[in-house]
C-alpha cells in the first residue's frame, strides 16, 4: 500500500518535470514563457495559502501583503542599497516571517470570518504603507531600478532561464509541502481543520501550529514576491492590493482546496484565463466571472477533484 | 491520583459547577452521573484544560493543573475521549490513531508508537480492517472505538471518557462498556461521565452524582445503584414505585 502511494507520487513528480522542461526547451516565444513564469510565481502564492486555508482551514484575505513585503524588501535592499539579491531574498523571507509572527500572534486566536477580517485589515495596512512611504518604496508611482538576478556566469533575464529558475523553485516548494503534509505536522494541520477542540484535546498546541503554518505560507509568499520583483524589474503597489489577495484565494478555491496540484491548477487557470479572454475585449470580465461561476456550480470541490471525479465516472461507465 | 477540591467553573459570570470535590485513585474506575446540564462535561473540560475559567484545586499526581494548557495536560498523562467522539473524519483511521500519539512522537520515537498502534488495533480488530478508510465513513460504534483507541495512543495514566454511549445502539453500548472494563483490568485508571447511569454504575468502583452543578451524592457503585434518590432521578423509577416513601 505504502509503496503504491510512493510510486504514484514519483510518477506525478516525473510527469511534472517532463512537462515543465519540455515546455521550457521547446517554446521560444517569449510571451508564452513569460505567462508560464507568472503561473509559476502564482503557484507559489497559492501553495502557501493552500497550506493555511485548504489544509488548516484558516482563511487569510491578506496574503498579497506577504507577496508585497517580499517584492519590496528585495527591491529596496538590492535596488537602493545595492545588496546582493540572494542576500536580499534571505532578508525578504526573514522580514515576511517576522511580520507574520507579529501579526499572527493575536489574529490567529480568531477564527472563521473574524480571522478573514483581521487579515483583510492587515493586507490593507501593508498596502497603504507601501503607497505612502514614498521616499523608500517609490510610493504610488512604483519602484524602478531592481537589478537582474545573477548566479556566477548565469544571468536570469526574461525567457527560458528565468522560467527554469521559477519552476525549479516551484518544484522544490511542492516537494516541501508534500513532505510536510505527509508528516505528523500535516496530520495535525488537517486535524485542526476538522475540529480544533478535538485537536487541542489530544494535545496539539493549535495556536502555535497555526502560527507556524502562517509563517511558512508567508515565507512562500515572500519568495514569490522576490521572484516577481526580479522578473518584471518594476513594481507598484497595485500588484499587491486587496484584489490580488482575493485572486490568490480564488486560485486555491478554483483549483481545489487541500490539494497541492490544485494550487498549481488554480494558479494556471487564473493566470491564463485573462490572457485567453483578451479576444472578448470589453466583455472580458463578464466571461471571466461566468467561467468562475460555472466551475463553482459544477465542480464545487474545485477543478482537481472535479476532473478526477469525471475521469472516475467515465472509467466506471466503460467497465 | 486525581484530586479535585472545591472546584467552581464559570462561563462568563455564570457558575455552572460549584464546590465540587472528588478523587480518583490509581487503578479505579469512577463514574460521574447526572442529567443534562448538570455540569458533567464542564467538569471534564476543566480537568483537561479545555476550560480555563475555573477556581479551586485540581491536582494530578500531586501537581496542580492550574494554568496548564490542554497539550501540557495531555503530556502529564490525562487523555480524553471527547463527547460525540470528535474523530477527525477527513483523515484515515490510521492517521487518527497516529494523531493520538501526537505529543509522544518527539519524545519517544516511532518504534514505541508503532508498538502501541499494534496494541490498539489488537484490542479493536475492526480498526485494522478499516485502517485506510476515512474515519468519517465508520459507523457510530466504530467511531467510538476509534476515539477510545486514539485516546489510548497517548498512553494515558488517566483515561477520561465523556458520554461514550451517546447516540449508540444498546448492543454497541454494551460492547463499549465491556471494553472500558477490560481497560480497567489492564491497569488504566478511568474517569467516566455518563447519562446512562445504570450501565455506568454497574462497571464502576465508585460513583458521584452531579446535579445542577453540585455533587449531591457519592459512594460505592453498589450503594448508588440501590439508592432510592438515584433510582428515582436516573434509573427510570418514579415515586410511585416507592410505596412507603424513602425506605432506607
């Protein structure tokens, strides 16, 4: 039984690696590569939020804040102060984790709607700070002059090299999340989701664990922000606002809660859809909204579960 | 092993349990009986650290539990089977059992936990059969066994059960109570809270009767089973059965 499970996991990883590398090697169109890179960055965000929301059941409406903290920390350190971007990455993650700790300590005592409201407020505060702290962040007009990432003789400019950098990190993040979920901690997270009282009664320190997973998801968000900043080289507060927080939540829900591949699928759909729908011109948002509604009506458990169910019924019908 | 003195528990300003005292000695099976709203579950909540707002004294193995968090109390050796089972339904049966040993993994390592896992599934063979099934798909009785198994995985010195008979068919209730008795015989100290007074007293060594937050009676289980007040209030006899009033 265990080996069977392990085998499917390895097959999944292999398929993932094959698809990602094949796409990266074959595609030369920079536009497609760019879209795929954004999908990777959004996958990191959705993965982080999925750990918190999908598995632990704690809704955060301020996840874009950590994305912004990651992006602006690296932008300021490497752009203004000319610090090595990789060192700036460490600082960005540390900053996000520290802020998650400070914010999470009181807010994670809340639950349900109240937690959502608390994190919503936090997201807005961060956005306002970015917007108003003009001397440091460039204010509403944005931050210019973020250096390009380099590692030895490798320069990560837009195109295939950045694509592989991002997807390499996504792959690592997927493995880390998977390992975490299969462990004792993962079981405890799902236990909190199902019944926090029962979880406390068997000896789980739920508050500490929720805080830890909040910090973990903040770290993933900061990594995504770092990758975003050094990819587009120009950042402005709008990218990290309330609407983007909602978008990350939508990715998790559409893809399928409590599923690692669901995060990937949700991020892909929500990144691709606006691009595909450009053809609809002024009707774009209407079609976008309709697609989301249809998915939720017919696949309330998200795309991953929905598609798996369809495959299963098809198989049964054939047998 | 467990001593409670002058316990008072409040929800907000309302005292639900007042001046309750009881003791549980090593190896005993103690039943607390009482009607709905008597404060039984509140009392257990205080013992297990789920309820913070209490005054008085609760001592376990000579150490006060005042201010101790629920996880810390589990580490002290008190493990609870919560009311209504509260198993983790989206997790597999095996994962539920492993969750029971949550506080032990770091201290004792995997092999000892695996041994206990074996012991528990030997006691409840049905759990082995269903080990990969989601816990939510089990029947009520199986879920109760899982909840007890999960609590045992913490290797408790004191096992606390909150209404294990709730919502189960009489035959299953019988099985659950037999299991509780077997557990006592293997040396686990047990504190049982029940509405099903007759069944709870039959297997207990001593009993306490809780009424609207006060301890009104206590004694050996045999005494309580024949006590007229208990009979009237909890065993389904009314005053009509006592022709000559209280016959003592």
